[in-house]
């Protein structure tokens, strides 16, 4: 477990790891769709995880959400907030086609939308339900092979990550990869997953900022969390 330095006592052992053995296995997916009306678009449902599937799930973790039918409350549509000009958009479209056979997506504003209750239920069944403040990394993700865990991290990076101070100086790469979220437990999940892949994430920082509202209303405070890691020694591994 993690301890602060002030909690350590003389004589205690400290475990430091650079990476873990790659002894994970693809996750066997047991998903059955309970049909409540005829399916308009049939999709291929994977039986186990792959790098491409994990990238898609990482992308959903970063910039995805689902919509329910107002009458039945059944899940009916999946949104990826990845604009058409975003660098990750072509990969998103290609992997949806390759993994699920989905080529019936639509644009809705800056979102790519998939109108499939089967697809939505599939993502929900894998434990990726929730909103920005409640999403978590499912426990089974930690049991995957290294390449699949990195695929998941890459999808999250491509949709919800950013670069800071990216520069080369004297042939040395400087800069950081930054993940910003209102959900600190989610960033903690991602940090532990990164460590299990041999990556070297830094601390999670928390900032309290304020935002001016409409005229006559007071400023509103909000809390934002940042997980960072150096580009050097980390980005090449993820890619």
C-alpha cells in the first residue's frame, strides 16, 4: 500500500518496482443482449478483449457517454465526443468497423454517435457505466496483457489527454502528458494501471478555481484534478 514519508518507520521495507511481469490474459467476455424489440443494426460482439477493443474502451472512458430511451429507460445510443477533425477520429471510426462491424455511426455536433442498444449495453456490461464524476476503471482491466492495458491507456490519452511544454532541447525531450478530470478516484485508477505497465506517472494535483456566472450571480468554485507524467520515457511506451 501507499504511505506518506512521514508515516514510514525505521526498519520498514520499501518496495520499488519499475514494471510488473506481463502475465495477464485477454478478458473473456460473457455478454448476452436481452432483446426487447427488433434490432435495427446488428453488430459483432467480441468474445474476448483485444488491443483495438481496449483502445475503444479507453476512448469511451475519456470522452464517451450513453443515452437512455426516455420512456423505457433502456440504453439506446453511445456518444464519443471526438470531432471530425480530431486526430483520433479516423482511428475511432476504423476500430468501430474492425471490432464491432459498426459503420452506421452519425455525426451529432462534435460527437460521433452510434445508435445501437446492443453496443450501449455491451459497454455498460463491461463496467464502464457512469458519468464524468462517477466513471471508474473496471478491476478486470488490471488483469490484461501489457499491450492491451497500454491500448486502454492510449485510447484515454488520445481522447482526454493533452501535452504541456512539449519541446526538444539538446536532444532531450521535455514536457508532460496531462489528464484533467473532476473525478480524482478515476485518475487514481489510471495511475495504478500506468504503474503496472512500467510507466512513471507523477502526482495527482488538485486546484480550486472560480468561474464568473451570469450577471447578478456570484462566482462558482469548482475543483479540478490533474494527473501528469513526463513525455520522455512514457509516450514512446504507450505508442
